[in-house]
C-alpha cells in the first residue's frame, strides 16, 4: 500500500523521534521523556490516519506514562530505580494468569468495539498490540524483568501488522525494538553486580 507523501513524512518523523527516545532511554537521559511524548503524538496521528485506532489510543497511554516518567525522573526517582529489575520479585503463576485473562479480555472487548463502531483495519490484531503493550509498560514501570517477554510479543505482533498497512519504516523500527527486547531480557536476567 502506498501512502501520500505527507503520511510518509509523518512516519519518518515518528520513527526517528521514537528511535531517538530509545537511544536516550538506554543512556538514562531525561530527554527520553519529552522526546518520547513527541514520538507518541506523531504516531498517534499516523496510526489514526492509517485506521489503526487501537494503536492510536495506545499512544495516549504512552504520552501519560511519559509525563509520569518525566516527572519521576525530575524528582530524582531514577536513581533508586536503576537496580529495580534485580530487586523486584518475579511474577508468580497466578499473576501471569491474571495478566493473560486481562490481556485477552481487553483484546476481545476493544477489538469488538472497533469492529462494530469504526472502519478499523484488523481491529482484534490492533487491540492485541494495545493490550500487550499496556501490560508490558506496566511491568516496565515496576521494574519487572517479565516486561521483556511481553515487549517481544508486542513487537512480534506489531511488525507484520505495520507491514500489512504499508508502514515499512515503522515495521523496521519495531523489528529493531524486537531485538532490543531480547537484549533487555538477557541483561535483566543476569545477576546484579
């Protein structure tokens, strides 16, 4: 699928801004938060314009958590969070089952809503990306290492979805984020030094 030049420019802008956000986050630079907020706003517009409404809604969540993270880092909360991945206990089976039921419930309910009330493209698949992303972000905000398999799933779902909508640059970014999630999982599973 070929999009107008304005959407191509929007996709490039969103992708490069989001990639910069990830680089800044890896360096624990506070600018990751405002850059991430801008990237999410750009992606919200792109996803809306390409009928990926659940992904557009998800960007609102990322903007909200970006504001929260920015505020927390401004208050020097990042100093104590640096070791959180190793200090937070692992999720037990009952928590995993609760997250699975919650994720499936949100996927089905939001997908059905989008399918009934909008012309959304792939509403259930798009909703699965939303539900899994919210769970992954929630786990990340708690410093839980289980965030990484969730991000792997998010990116595994996202790459073919974005390719099917002709968002090739975004698909490449999410393929790189897929690799990053594997790396993050490996790093966070190592014993703390």
